[in-house]
C-alpha cells in the first residue's frame, strides 16, 4: 500500500487517512464523469491515489476487497427518480466493505426556464445505493445530488449553451463542498437529500414501473434516420454493448438491455439517431394490446396453459409476454423503417428531429468508455480511466 502523506497522518480526524480514492461511475453523456473528474482533481493535492472506473468495467475486473485507507465513491445519473439498473447491479456486486468508507453521488437533470432554475429530483437513488453499501459493510460517509443539465433529449430539446454553462458552473462548488467534507472526515447527509428520498418514496411506483418495463419500452423507440452512414460509432461506444450494427447497409439495432443513457443520440456526428414519438404511440398500441393478447391466446392454445390463479404467476406471465411483444414489434419496425418513405414518416413526426442534442460540453466520446468493438483511445477495456 502507498505511504500516507505525513501531513495527513498527523491529523486528528480519522477520515484524513484516506490513501486511495476509487470512483465508480455510470455516465451516458458525460455529466457524471465530469463530476468524477472534479472530485479526482480535489483529491490529488491531498496525495490520494485516484482511480476512476466505469461500473460496467467492474463486471470483467471486479473491485478488489477494500484495504485500510480506501475510499469508494459511486457516481450515477438519476433515471426515473432512482438509481439506474447497472448501478444497482454494481452495488449488489461490490465486495464486503469491512468498515471501509464510501459515498454516493447522483447527478440529476436540472432545467432552466428563462432565469428560473428547476432542480432535478434524485428520489430514492442515493439512499438505495447507500443502503446496499451499508448492508455490505461499508461506512457511508455522505450522499449528495448534483444538478447538471438534463440530458433526456428523447423527451425534450437540450438547453441553450449559456444555460448549460450556468447549471454546470453552479454544480461544481456543490460537488466540491460535499467532497471536501467527506475528505475532512465529516458526515454529509443534508435535509435536501431526505426531502428527495421522501418524494422518491412517493414516486416509487414510477421508479419500479420504469425499472421493470419503462426502460425496455423507451429503448424500443430509438431508430436511425436516413442520414445514418452506418459508421458504427454509436455501437462502438455504447456503455453497455447493447447496440449492434445489423443488416446491409448496417444500421444500429437497440437490443435488450439499453438503458436510454442517451450517449448514442448525443454523440452521433450525423444527428441520425431519433427517439420516435409517433412510433411510441403506435408501439404502445401494437405491442401492448393486440400482440400481447394474441401471444397470451397462443400460449393458452398451444400449451393448454390454464390462466394462473396466483396473482404472482399471472403477473410474471403477462410481464414476460409484454417484453416479448415489445421485442417482436420493434424487430418488425426496425426492418420496415429501412423503407425510405416510412423512415421519413417516422422521422418527421418525432420531436427529436428538431431537438438540440446534449452532452457535457467538455466531454469527448473518446473519454467515455465503450463496451463495443473499439474502445475509446487510450482507455483500457476494463474501464479504468486513470
Ligand atoms: C432515461 C432518463 C431518465 C431520467 N430521469 C431523471 C429523473 O428522474 N430525475 C432527474 O433529476 N433527472 C433525470 N434524468 C436526467 C439525468 O439524470 C441527468 O441529466 C444526468 O446528469 C445525466 O448524467 P450522465 O450524462 O452522466 O448520464 C434522466 C435522464 C434520462 C436519460
């Protein structure tokens, strides 16, 4: 283990014995990665060895068991008022903390209307991850939600550059204030985070619905418009490796585990990736009503399957059929929009065609680790950034 800075060693606060900072992040469009870099910059003058890693990288090269002086940071965007599934999976898989220190940061989507700031809402995300860490024996020293510009450009246009700059300018001191407290050995749990939790608990059905179904449904809205050149940049840099180039000429196909992180849409050099709004309406009716009813009927007919009396069995049966119906409908759509006329129809009837795209202004695609074929220059395939 590296030697401890003598100045830190003589400090009376035990938390100043931190010698290694491990930051694990998920980031679609760079907001969360930017916050991770701010924290890293703050840690270096204190002589902490810093490692920044993508949560997906931890699947192939797991986090080692913590040693004395380790500080773990889990950083994530908020999705549907809670933690995104890959971060939940990461927290479930972390090794036992054995009393080592950790903290949790959620970036959330802030909007600016004129000069009025509308903060995001992290909901249950922070405390859910904190709870999982505590259950695994980590000492959680603080949690914080940091407002960054909203990146949900499937829903709304990105904000004007001056608004983006303003939001990011306010975010940095908040993140640094929080981290300074953690490094100084102070606990950091503010009233705001408890209010966020309370609202998140009220909105828990939305979060649960999103985790179970919503994210699969939203992932089925993406398609490439006619400007797509088939370059494959989106597939190469998908953080979860779920985007595949298929067909001739190759076009991106969004497979199962897409998290709607918005990276593909935000960084496409041709602005060719859309989230179909008119298609969303059609998909809902096609997949949820006739196709699902037909699948249910077919299942009953072919297997002699009796409608389950147990509500749980019925729920899981319907749930599986719904996912299957979504996948089948999307596969059909994906082939059909290769027809120029249909592609144009869906392109011109989605708001995203006119929306501004967003990614954190200083973040380049090469900085964001992809799980596709080519990983961004200078990055290791296990996701270690430094
Ligand atoms: C699918 C999706 C759902 C989101 N849900 C929320 C939310 O519930 N609350 C919130 O404040 N921001 C929400 N956002 C905004 C992001 O959490 C926010 O912009 C975050 O900083 C993005 O970080 P990243 O660039 O590191 O991915 C959502 C964004 C997406 C794409």
